[in-house]
């Protein structure tokens, strides 16, 4: 019950945060949702408290199911990597997540189209 | 030696090549590496197809653990034919990336090779959790690729892409966990036919299916696709168009056949969503302002043509799914060709906006011909692959002949009309109209033949798929025969003394 409530609170908080405008808040929100998912997986395999999953230390009747723990371990590693990427995206560019200063696609300073042509077409009339 | 030990090599080779590409200081060798590895993948896929067509599905448990608790790789003719086609698209997209100088970024080849690793793994895994892992292997380099080059909008697109895919992946892993909680296994072979009469598993698998549907880009979870793909560069979009969504389509087919056992209860649900999806995709492209944005909606338009075949398997599942598979192969080749054509235009004229381009049909007869061919193919006119793709889909739906079938046929025809109008609009704005040099474009500027060569090769392949439709249709029939032979797949994956397989009467719950 407590685990289910924790999942609900984490999920609710995550959903609230990813509806905010700033990218860093969205990153926090996604982390919370990731935790909620991990606890869900744990709950799927370990409904009550069980012993560690080592047959020589815990009788198999009391041991926890190791597979959901392996799932969660993998999911945590992946979530950490994606959090890093999202933080990098939050730091890229200007503070565009709070102020909208987006130029049109075709007048973009960062455009890489026509990079292999010596005399790009649009640059002249803009300059 | 049993051939199944070769399966992990499909993952190991691109993974190792990716690591080598990170280390190598010579651009030329990196460029060769990221073309030659998927090129080798084509032939490895053909070998796999021939082998599985003759000997039935093969499977390998990593570390030789017993079936049911191992990490399984499995291949049948269906995964082999998808491997071949994804490799072809990857070769064309990476070839284009090399020509336009995309690989000036040092890690581009390494990231594409990592992407191919994930795709090969997702196509060969027989376990839902491993599918999630390989999807992540496929997505992590994509997060880098999508923000690497492109217009300013790529940063915004990159954020949307990461957030949507991360949410869908989180949903997928939670769904997989719940499936494990209710039935005790996530091995696709062990889960065979468990959904029927078991609402708990049906709801758990429903979460997994919704997550995969997000990645496939079907209504109502398609909106991210046309807002992210056009923001990145054409080479990356070409790569994504053939690989990302089609892996999701592949997995939906496999889940539908193996786990849902093509239960007709769900047919109306599939038809309803796919009909809306194809209509939205067909007509929404009319409101877009650049070539690749229109093409992105052609992807939203094409995906439901493939997936709707899941609802018409009651009469002759082998031919129905083969029609969907043929359309999948055609759609991957054609959309990649169109995206790379648009890329050749953008890389030369500096814009893909419909309003800034005009009169290309006179300037660039070859490029115009390639684009027209691709447009014919995507709408379904002869002499291109799209005609057989659409014709077979319509014939197989008509074979069932109930009310849902007639609704689906009507929707397909109306949606194709929308696709035709979108393509005509691009043609009229970009290829017709006044000459470009009236707008300050140098009259000598031309698209170099090297830039259009990848798209041209794909279009020639599309013509080949039209002319040699007989052998190709036979191959898709062999592929769906392999997909439908679930007992052989189960036998190959689980082996003789599998453990941890839920018994047919187990209703689940803790």
C-alpha cells in the first residue's frame, strides 16, 4: 500500500513538473516518473518483504525474485544516461525555454543546410 | 556447428565497429566503416533469410542458459527480411551523409553504427525486456544525432524527441514489469497465446502496445513525429524514417501474432484508430510549409496501412500479413528516397521551404524525375513498389469482406487521395513555377550528381520491386509463414527443458 502510494505521488509530481516551461524542471519530472516506473517493476516482483536472492544464504521459499531487480538495475542505468543527455540539451543554446526568441527555420543562424556549396543562395539578400 | 551461435554477431559487429569509429582518427576510414557495416548487414540478412526459410527459425540463448530464463536471440524469415531492408536504408542514408559532409562531425559514424546495433538487436530479440533495452540502445545515439545538424529548430525538436521517446520507454518498461508481475515471464515464446481469456495479461500487454504505438507514430500519439523529424538534417531523417518506426511496426506484428494470437476481439479497435490515423496523415500534410514536413505526414499516413492488416487476419493470415509486410518494405525504401531527394535540394539551395523554391523541374530534370517517381510510389501508382503494396492491401482486406473491411477500403482510398494532393502541392510549389535565378539564385547552381545518387538508387530499387514483384511477394509470404509458425519459434527459443514458462491455465496475480 505504501509502495503504491509512493508510486502515485512520484508519478503525480513528475507529471506536474513536465508541464512546466523550463527544461531543467522537465528533467526533474522525468526522473520522478522514472523512479515511479522502477518502483512499479519492483512491486510487480516483490509484493512483500523478502530475503536477498542468494540461495546459499536465504531459503528459496523466502528469497526475493531477482529478475525484477535486474530489470530495475538496467532501467536505472538507462535513465541516468538519458538524464545526462537531457541536461546537456537544457544547457544548449540560449535561455529559450523561458523566453521565446525562435527565429524562422530558414533564417536560422545555426542552419547547416547548403554547407557543401561555396555560394549559398539565401545569404546574399540577408547580408 | 549450429548456426544459431551466429545471431549475436548481428549485434556485436556494429557495436564493435561503433567503438572503433570513436577511436579512429581518420575520417575516410570512419566514413567507409559506417557504410560497409550495414552493407555487410544486407548480405548477412539474405543469408539469414535463406537459412531460416530452409531450416525454420533459429534461436540462441546467450551464455547457453536454459530456455525461459536466458537472454534469447531468435530469428525467423520475418526478422530476416526486416534486417535486409533496414540495412538497405541505413546504407543509403549513411552514403548521403558522407557525401554532404555530415560526417565532418567526428562522432556521426559512431552514432549511426550504434543506432544500427540497437535496430538489429530489437529485430532479433525474443524477450520483451531485451526489446526495451535494444530500443534504448537505438534511441540514445538518436538523441545525439537529432540535435547534431539541421536548422535552429533541431534543438527544440531534440527536446521533444527525447521527452516523447523517454516517456514512451518508461511506459514500456513499466508495462513489461507489470506483464512479468501478472504472468511471470516476459519471453515472447513463453507468452504465446496467453492473452486469450486472461484480462489481467490483456491489460498489461495493452500498456506495452500503447508504448510501442507511440514509437510507431499512429493516431492519437503521432503528433511528435512531424514536429521532430523535419527539424533534423535530411540524412538523419532518412535514417530514422526507415529504422525507428519500422522496428515498432515489426514488434507490433510479432506481439499480435505470438501473444494476442490474432484475437478478432480487437479488430474494431485497430480499424478505428488506423482509419483516423491514415486520414490525419493523408490530409494534414496539405498544411505544411517545407518538403520534409509534408513527407513526415506521409509517414503518419503510411504506418496505418501496414498496421490495419492486423485486423484482417481472420481469413488468410499469411497473405494478409504479407500484404502489410510488402507495404512496409516499400514504404521504407520510398520514404527514404524522398527524404534524401529533399536533402539533396536543401543541401544545394539552402532551404527546403516550399515558398522559397520554384521551377526546379527545368533546372534539375534528374532530381525532379526522382522526386516524381517517389511521389508516384508513395501514392501507389505504377511502375513503382507502392502500387503492388497498396493493391495487395486492398485485395486482402476485400477478401474478408465485412463492414470493417469496406470502411477500411474507403478510408485507404480517401487517405491516398489526400497523400496525392499533398505530393501534388509539393510538386507545384517546388518543381513548377518561375525560374529560381529571378530570386537571386545563381543560374549556374546545380545539384551535383553525387548528392542525388543515393535517392536515385533507392528509386531504382523501388522500380525493381515493381518489376520483380513475383519473387518479392513470394519472399514476403515466406516471411509471414515464418512469423505465423509460432510453434517452431517457441520450440527454437525455449528448447527442450525450458523453465519459468507460465502454464496455459495460470490466471496470474501475486
